[in-house]
C-alpha cells in the first residue's frame, strides 16, 4: 500500500472549501499548505511477505528427525515501512524499517528484535547513497544475488558458505554504508560497523565492501568482509560471486576464501568453498539445482558437500508455491560442534544433514 501526500493535499483542499465559510484566514493558510511543493514530493509505503511451509528434517545427532510448519522457508517473512523525500537537485532522503514476523507462531525472528531485518536512514543522489543503521553485509548481498536458491529453501548456500565474518551474521549493526551504481554497470558497496566497546575500538568492529559489474545478462562481484570478535580477534572472507543468463538457463558460481568466518556458529579457520548452480525457467516456474564443496584445509579436514534441487511455481505475480530437497555429506560426525553442517532454510539452521520443503509464499 502506497500513501502519497497528494491524497493529503486533496483532503486539505476539501477542508479549505468548508473552512472558508467560517474563516478567510484559515482558508488562506490551507491554500498555502496545499500549494507547498514538499507535500507532493514525499511517499510512504507499507510492504511485506508471508512465507509458510512444511519442513521435514532428518540425519541429526543420534538419528534425530522432525516435521515442522516453518515461517520463512524460501524467504524470511517480513513487514516493512519505507519512505522517500525528493529534496530537489537530484538529492533525496529515505528510510526503511523492516521486521521479521514468524507467521507460524506470531513471534519475531532475528532474536526478537523489533526491526531486526533492516533499520536504516540515508541520503541518495547522483554520486551514490549513504545509509546509517542495521544493514546487510556486502558479501551477504552478493551471496543472495548469485545463489540460484536465493539463500532460501533447503538448497540455501549459507548452509555451508558464510556471509559475514567471525559472527557468521549476514547483517551488521551500527553501520555506515556508501553504495554507488554507474550507468555502465560498475557497482561499489563499502561498509564500516562500529563495535562500540568501551576503550577498545577494534573489538566487534566490522568492515568490508564489494565491487563489480552488473549489466544485462552478466553479473560479477568480488567482496571482502572482516569481523573482529569480542576479544578483537579477526575473521575474514573474500567472496567471488557470478552468474550469467543464457536465456534458456542461468549459470551461478561462487568461490570463497574463508579465514576464521563462521557458518551458524561453526568457525572455519581455513577453507575454500565452491558453489556451482543453475536456474532453468519452465512455463510459470523455474527449476533450481546447486552443488557446494567445502574444502577444509585445517588438520581436522572436516570437508562437506551439499547437493540440492528445487522448483518454484508462480500462480500469480505475487504468489508462488515451492519445493526443495537437499543433502549434506559431512566428514565430521553428527552432533559435532566443529564441523557438522546442517540443511536449513531462509530462517533456520536446521536439525540434520537432510531436509525437504513444500510451501507457499505471498508478497504484498
């Protein structure tokens, strides 16, 4: 739902015609307000997404399995508010506040944060945009844009590939971001997150960026992200993401050098991660597939491989059904906290090494 201030102008003009019967001064004031150009240059929007699906998980510790009705399988459910203001001269202000409701329980994801998905305010113009607040890491954006599963469903590449340093989080708090996209296709995205630990400026500090080229069927970006933990110990990763739309299919590729970044609490001291995938349009839907290999280069040698398949079918512009299945082969034993990776989805880590999804998603 979009609420333009033009509606408010019409309302005031109507009020003006009524008020003029009683007060010429009030009528003049209302006329001045309705004529103000700033009223016609602001917009506010409410938007969202509800995703609910059946999830079957198995292959957990001691053979554990579970059947669930889960919110946010393909995409995290959300409710958002955003607005823009045209300030003239090509300069604009904007904000976004986005929460993550759990449609299955009525609770909130992101640890119960009120606006845990996104909370930013910023300025944008011909030289790019500057935003402040809770935001996604640049490598998380690259990962989502180059994963055929969009970092959702059972085939989520984040099951094995980190999106955000030592904490493994795809979002960062207390962040300043500069982003720029040129008409030629060149893109730049740079972030700095304050750790805000007293007397220790480097503790919990984050910084990173992504640069690349996005035009027509081609997409290629390389990103870097560095996170210091609560003791100032860094973890970092370098992320290459690419895809190319051949028309009959889109090919997807990731190559990641990981030095101390985490996947759901599992810290990879040294690994090389490779993902190859494909998305094939078919009628009103598309077939998805990917293969990921994690090459653990530590002495533990906790390698892992994931293979996944999925299908998304659109029954309208805003609503689709989905299904997906994935399996991870771990070198680490089930239940290990240092290398046993699990098949999750857009909002959950998962229980074990296998999962199946079936559900519906509606965007509003």
